[in-house]
C-alpha cells in the first residue's frame, strides 16, 4: 500500500508529460514559421529569377 501511495504522489511523471507537451507546442510553432517563411522566400526567388531572365 505504501508503494502505491508513493507512486500516486510522485510528480516526476507529470514533469515528463509537461516537457513532452511543451516540446510538441514548440515543434508546431517551428513548423508553422518555416512553412510561412518558406513560401515567401520561394515567391521572392521566383520573382527575382524572372526579372534576371528578361
């Protein structure tokens, strides 16, 4: 019974879950930013190359 109470009161598992959630949110933010800037950069390079050819 003592082991079960200690297991329930242990906060280390919650910390791991919090880190995993934080890592997931950071990953979503990075993917969103890279996708947004990637599209803008691709558009700028296309425009620049089009002007160099003409």
